[in-house]
């Protein structure tokens, strides 16, 4: 029983790490091998808390349905792609940094995918902390949510009243990503070397 | 006396007409030749220079270096003022270090059609701009330069003026202007060395400037499901297919050979009315569009006037098969 609780606790920790975009390879492995029903239940629970707190909010996790299926599909897709796409070896010509030591076939895509949900996760995280005191009737779930993340002293808990601002911030992070993509592609397109990348300096940054 | 005056006026008009015609017919090929040479100079020359990038009230100095070592191109761009960015390119692999993000993004080797253009899109440029080569030589960063001006033929793009090194056609100054001549953005070298002693260690990210390298997933080419009902003359898609980013976002790229507009489309659950954000010469627009029951968030970013982004967002639609 204790082992079961420990497994559940580890799964929640990994889930939390994933929502924060900080999942390690161990976290990912743990989630992949976790009980699908239990994982789905936790995700539904998060979503329920969100809906309870923000019936009219447009903030959504977008993860409540078949996360594991999507994860596995993504992994399968990556594997297929790796098999299909020729790898251009530059090792003889370039610096060691260019060939990251840690890069394994699936890991980089995973990190990007997980960091991508971090934007939504930062919003959901606020909801979880804020909702902790409101759902006292469901003690089991409340405890489970509390285990997702233990607030640290330097953690900023955004008041629920400012949730809309958080949404805007999430929009800004997305826009920053697009602006950088645009600058990089413009640099490859207009024949002025890297100079168009100079614009990135004046773009807004995440504070 | 009156006859002489009439003859004088007629002769002057004929001369003016001839000179205008000859100017218009000879400047475009000359300008294209210079622009082509400028583009190639970025890949073939070795250089180490400092330039100032200014727009509105912002001014920033940056260092750019480029060399060919063992047949491989090395290039770096470093922010000298705000420490906000460091970009390295080795062959076709780009490493972008954004200190605020604490990561170094290493793009996987780029494969065609994402390789850098090493030529000018002359047909597109001719449709969008009148091109004039300046008659006078001036000096920038201690070097003689020749000016090439691109005057927009319509209100959907900005004007450009390039000052190129007279010897090797390297770009030493670039102004981007509104159609009324108001300066939007300027890039100007203050010093440049065309015989730098660069080593491979000059192309390593600054120690402590990032926490860990992150390799972004290989950009995948996917079928383009979108189209424009209208495009300004000279603009067309750079890639025949879309580029698939993470999280189901598709990216398209439009260009007229000088200006670029990036289009990002992703599924969303939130309706959003059109909003426009201006950042110097860069304009970003966002709105949601509904296709059947699915909402998509459309984002466009480009160095074009605001009405161009607005109009492009209004004519963006699913591709008709």
C-alpha cells in the first residue's frame, strides 16, 4: 500500500514537472509507464478544478483527453522521422557544441513538446494553488493536488483576479517565439547575412 | 531670338526624356547586379565588424563576424549593449542564445528549402520596386560606398536604401523607410575588418550565457492547407509547403524578395478579434478564424506596413482543392 502511494506520489511529481516544462527523462518514462486510468483521473481532476474556479474562463489545459496516446503517437512519429530523414554529419567540421552530447533521438523533441505546454501549465499551476483552499470538501483530491507542487518561499502565486493577465502573458510568450522564428527565417531569406536578427533585440522579452 | 528660346526648351526636354529613359532602363539591372553581389558577399567574405541597429527610440550596437574555415561557414552575431542575444551559425546550423531564456537553441541542420538564399529574387523585386543606383560615392565606416535605392511601387511595402562597399559590395548601411520617407529602421556599420584573424573558438557561445543547449525538433515540411485570396504584386510563398512547428502550428513564409511576412496558424479554443502590434519596422497581427467548427489562431509577423498585415489577414483562408 505504501509502495502504491509512493508510486502515485512520484507520478504526480512527474506530472507536475511536465506541466512546468521541467520533466526529466525519468519523469517522462514514469508517466509513460504510469497507469493510464489513474493518470487520466488526475488530469480530469485538474480540469475539474479549473472549471470550478473559472466557469467562464477560456483558459484550458488542452491535455485532458488521451494525453498518453498523444505522447506515444508523438514518440512513434519522431521515431519514424528519425528513420526517414538523413542525418547530416558535421562532426568533422564543427565544434563539439554543435553536436550536443545529450541529444538522443527522441529527447530533444520531448523537451520542446513539454516546454510548449509549460505556457498552459503556468496558468493551470496558478489555478491549482488558488483552488487548494476552496475544495476542502474533497479531501482526497485536495491532498493529491497539494502534492503536485509544494510552494517554495520564492514562488510567486498570482492572485486569481489577475488570471487574465497571466493569459496575456502566455500570449506574449507565444508571440515572442513567433517573432524569433520570423527573424531567423528572414535572416535565411533576404540575403543580408545575420543582420536581420538584430531586430530580435528590440522585441519584447519575458520578464 | 524667340525661335532660339523655343529650340532651347525643346532640346532640353528631349535631353531630359532621353536621360530619364536611359536612367530607368539601366539602373534596374545595375541595382540587381549590386544586390546579388551584396548577397554573395555575406557568404564569401571574411569580416569582423560592429554595426548600430536603430529604430524609433531604440539603438543597439552589435558585432558580426564571418569566416570560412575548412570549407565551412562560421558566422556570429553578438549583442554588445543589452546582452540579449547571441546567434551563431556554423554551416547551416543555427545556435541562438537567449540569456533571458537560459537556453541555447540549436537548430538541427537545415535542409532545402530552408537553406539560406544566396541569390536575389530579381523577378519578385522588379514587380515590387523601382531600383535606382546612386550616382555619387560617399564614405561609411571609412570605406567608399555606392547607394542602391528600392522605391516601392505600391503602399504594401516599405522603401529601402542600401549603401554597399564600392570594392566588395558588402552592406555597410541599410535604411528602411515608410512610403512617405519617414525612417523606420537603420543599420549602419561603424567599423569593419575584411581580413580578420578569426579562430573557431570565436564561434562558441559565451560561457555562462546559457544553462543548457536545447535542440529544436527538425522542421518538417507538411502539406500547405492554406491560401491567400490576394497578394501584393511580387509577393509569393517562399516554401511550396508549410513548415510544421511544435504544438500543431503551421508556418508559411511570404516574400517579395526583400520584405518577409511569416504566417503562423494553430488550432485554438478562444475567439480573438484582430489586433495589431507594432515594434519598429516589424508589425505583428493576430486574429482567430473559424473553419467549419474549428477555430484557428492566425498570427502574421513582417516588416511591411500595417495595412498590408491587415489585408493579408483578411484574405487568408483554407486552400481550395
